[in-house]
C-alpha cells in the first residue's frame, strides 16, 4: 500500500520550493510511517535548496519534526502505532566501534529508511537528513523515532530534532558546562540561543551572549544570558575577558561556523578552558592559529555533532523539563505557518526576523 500526501519539494538549485503530491510507501522491515504534526524551518533546509549539501535533487525538505507513528514494519519493537515521537537524523546502529564502546552519540553508521519516497511520476526523492518532514506523512527508519510525553506541544517538541538539541547539547554534552562556570556563546541564532538555554539549565553562573543583532541579544537574555555583547560595537574577545575578571570564559561556544568567530572563541576562553564548535562551516573555509598558542593555552578544542546527543536519553529528559516549566522550548517558536508558507519562511530567515518558523499540519 502507498500513501499520496502533500509535501514541500526542492526541484533545483536555488529555485523556489513547491508544494506537490508525493508517494509514501508503507513501512518495510525496521521502518516507521509517521504522520507529521509539526516541523521547524531550519537553515539546513535552505542549504539543501541552495545545493549547499549535494546535488541529489529533487529534495523532500524538512527534518526538525514531531508527529505520531501511524504504522511500523516488521521487527520494530521500540515504537508502536499511536506513539508521539520526535524524529532524529542520527539513528544509532548499536554495532559500530563507537556504539560498542558505549559512546553511541558518536555512532559512525547511522541509518535511514531503505525504501524511497517518490514524486507521482516515480522520480525518487532525497529526504533532507534522511527524514523529509515538510510532508503530511514521511517514512523513516524506526530508530529515527523517539517516543516522548504526548502532552508536549508538537511545535516545540519537534525543535529538539535538530537546532535546539544541537545548541543545548553543545553546552551540556560537549562543553560539559557545570555549576558556577562562565560561558560565552558567539552567535545567537536558533542554535546559539539554545546553547544559552543549555548553559543556564546546567547552572552556569555567567552566560555571555555575543551577536551583531540586538534583537537576538534581547532573546538571549530571555533564555538565560546574564550579559550581552554587540560585537559590531565592541571587541568580543576583550568584552568577554572584561566580564570574566580578565581571564576569559570557562567554555566558549561558537555557533556561527566561521574562521573569524572561531578565533574569537579560541582567544576568549580561559587557560585550560574549552572551545566548542557547533556552527557548521562550509568546505572552503580554512583556519590558521599559531600552534604555540594551541599548545600554550591548553584545554580542549571540541566539535559538537548534533549536540553529541543520544535521542533516547536526551529527548525524553528535555521534554520532561519543558513540561515542568524549566526549559522554555516555546520561546524558540517565533511563528507557526502552513506547508505552502515555507518559501516565505526562508525569506524571513534571511532577514534574521525569526528564531524558528514552524510548519503545523
């Protein structure tokens, strides 16, 4: 059996997306069919549309989603029809060398659904990050579904599927922010704002938000920043040092993904401090640092993949904190939109007007 559903498709590099009817097959072994309730519009979706990921057009966009499992294939036991789930794009295999040594968040062999969703003419679609959730229904590997409390708002919960989890995890999992630490976050878009929320959740005593947009800095304060620095008007490194007794922050999280801001993060940390790179650079970017400085400053230089999260561990815990009022996921939802508004959402993203537009079905 197959399902005809509406979905947002990117047919060519830089071309506006279109709302089309696609074919979604019933789940096979190890797969799940999920009725999507909400999906955030992430910058990665725009990268796909612009051809910045690869050229495997047409793409079925959307990956930051929550919904209800409609049916499952043979051998699926972790989720069942009717479960409210958050989708994730790193379904761990349980067998690779990272999984075997108990570090599943580094899984080197993550998997997706084996069957393909298609256009009406049979053209195979490439689902964004193996999900493709700007659609009424999508087919994923069952391991990409994490069951959480169904009383959570789908619009808020789905954001853990990518950007918000990446930021919170950069602080809590990768940066190991602890009680009383000083933390600086460079770049306060969706991921950086989530890193601020994560640092606050972990008990950081001082959380310094750095950006060039005062609107983002205002939002950062609402999410737990204790200090703000507009780096158009002040030297970010000097400002962070001044706010930390001249030493630098214990943990500096770079959420932009550019060499210039990475250098700021490197020199804005305390001796033996930690730099976390969660902003995603482009392939042509190069970084130059004096090797003596890398040696002499000690500490750790880390990259954060998806917030080094383990969905089965982190998603239910963060949803519980959200329902307890201790983590304001609703603050990340700037607006809710319909499926045919995704192209307009990309325009608002360019203007820096939103943390997240969320498609609600």
